[in-house]
């Protein structure tokens, strides 16, 4: 159940903000730290948690490490959330069918 790790990782507001910041483009730790109310080492630790939850990829480019969203890592969370939507649609369909039979 990797989606639980994702929920845990995104529960922290700073990590969530870092993750959302990466949505537009890959960034280095230094670039991310400028946008956060925490230190550069703290941003690194938050990125480590996001990476362990399979939400963030890291790519070495020369002396820099670029962090980006791992879109494939979101698949399990999306499937989990979609299961609720599928349940809701199934219940809606069953209700419509029930009402059509009674009319």
C-alpha cells in the first residue's frame, strides 16, 4: 500500500509546498530552499522523504542535482482515489436502475 507513504509524505505542509513547486519545472535544492521558510538542509531532508515515497525523481547534471515530480509515482495514489469515484458511479448507476424499475 504505497499510497499510505504518499499520504504521509504529503501530510507535511512544507513537503507539500516543495512538491507543488516542482510541478512547473525541475529545481535544485538551492532553488527550492529560496522558496521555503526552512533551511537548505531541511529542504534536502524533505526531498528525501518525497523521493522515498516515489513522488520525486533526482537527476545529476554536472555538480547539480535536479529534482522533479515522478508522475509514475502518482499512479498508485490516483488508482486508490479513482476507486472511490468508481464506487460512487456504481452506486449512482444502481440507484438509477432501481428507480427505472419502480417507474
